[in-house]
């Protein structure tokens, strides 16, 4: 008998959770698993991960009312749709991702008597996402849901400790399962050196500092742009590349102009050719105020790029000594690190080498799929369903 897994995610917008959920749905052995993916609709500015990558999935279920924002009537519709889909599929495992999908999906799974219920915290929404009132509501919901969730998964030990500190779950209910990605294209990124700069009309040798992230408040691009203005004082020929799109694009383009960056700050939108992007970045920066285990840094490190980031969430655990870190919001500290690296090619190469060794193969997709396969088998056996 195949193991039927129903995965629930609020939306397939471009970002780590969508990559993770899609990879597991495609990567688990089809001879052993029947994978279903339930998702809502993303906003136009968020982009769709499957469309960007030219992918599609069998057994994909769209629930239009399932989204990020709290909207009681639409949430009730989404819950009813989830119950209907679960009753049709009869999954052995329901695995939820992201906060809203975790609330509605786990409640629907419990109502339908699903043997194993798993939720992955890709980070947490208890800082920087919602108002204090909504944050407190999510904490209360998560405390209640944890009592009926078979297993709580976090992408880093730091995230696990942060969630436990909020009184959510018990230590024995948690598993740390690091992200896994298709790192092969990034390991050969150096062969594409120069392609992006030629596309942008930049001379060879132009220093380039970049950020790859959704243009949303939690990524704090204003800190990146302020750091860029400071870097420009020490490296007048440097370019600053912003890869991604989102609700803040017009605001951030205006900020770049007001900081005097002009054409030196290029907003490139969504890109499917991230191996070409990383190949031409001399420093990759991340300025988030809250993170789980950021995909952009894993990809950059696999491409042997030196990274400079804020110490947000699980970043320090991911980067270790293979990158340079500053406090959240410290644009000047980030700028100093990046400018020092631009002036020291040998240090950039050394950090790039250390970075690649730190994430390959530890963050490869094969390891993730194997970890989740073992986790499902153990949880099903403990639930008395070893026949699957």
C-alpha cells in the first residue's frame, strides 16, 4: 500500500516554503508515496514558484480561500474545502507548512481522524509579521494545536528553541530537519561568470553586491539600500543588484533614488537563472529581521559566494564561520563587512570555499527527502500503521 501524503501550504509564492513543499511532493519515491499538494492563491506581486520554474505537479488541489491573511468567512470556506479534500484523499499523513495552512490544515486533519499530523515551522510569525494582537492570537493557537500534532518540525535548532520559548509544544515532539535544495546548478555557477554583467551592460570586473529576497517588510531592503549607499563611498564603481519582487518595489525604488544610488541600484525582479545571478555577485547580502533557514544564503553558499547577513533567526546556525554577520538593522556594520570583502579578493575566495563546504551536501535535496522518508515511516509505525 502506498503512503498517501497530503501537504498543505497557504500559497506557492516564490520563497523557501514553496520550494520545500514542492521539492518533497516531487522528490518522495512515487513507488512508495502518493503525494497531494493543497495550496491557496498568491497575490500577483508575489509571483508563483511553479510558473517561474516551468514546473507542474500531479494531484495538486487549489483552495482559493486559503491565504495568509485572517479573514473569518474565507477561512471557514478554506477549512470546509480542506475537510472535503482530506475525506476524498484519505491520507495517512497530513503535513502542513506556513502559519495559516498549519492552523486550518491541522484542525481539518484532526477532525477527519488522520493518523499522522506534521507541521513544519520554516521560521515563525511571532516577530515582524503581524500586529501584537494577531501575534498573541497565533501563539495561543499554536500552543493548542501543538497538543494534537504528532510531530513539529523546524528547519534549524535556533527556530526550535525560539518556538519552545513561547510555550509551544514539548521538546520530545520536535524534530529538526534542515532544508534541502537542488544545489547542483549552484555548484557549477562559476562557469557562467560574466553572463549577467554582459546582459546588464556592465564592464567585466565591476564589483557587484546583491540581495535575493521578496520585496516585503520582513526582508528589510531599506537596510540593504542604506548599506549600499555606505559601500559606495568606499567602492565608487560598485553596483547593487536587487533580485526579487513584491509589494514594496515602488517604495524601495524611491528610497534608492533618495539615497543617491541612481542607476547603480538595479531592480531585476524575479529570476529563474539564479546560478547566473550568484556567479556575478562578489558579495551576497541578506538584511532580514526574522528568518528560519534562508534559501538565498544556502544557494549563494553552494555557489561559493561570500555572504554578509544580519543575525536573524537561524542565520548564524547556517552560516557559522563561513560568512560575516551584523546585528539586525545595522546597515553600517553590514556595509563595513561588504566593503572589506570587495577590497580583498583572496578573503572572498576563502569565505566562498568555506561556505560551499558548509552547505554541500548537508543542505542537498537528497538528504531532505531521505530525512522526511524516515520521519514518516517512524511516525506511522508509532501510530500503529506499519502496513504502509
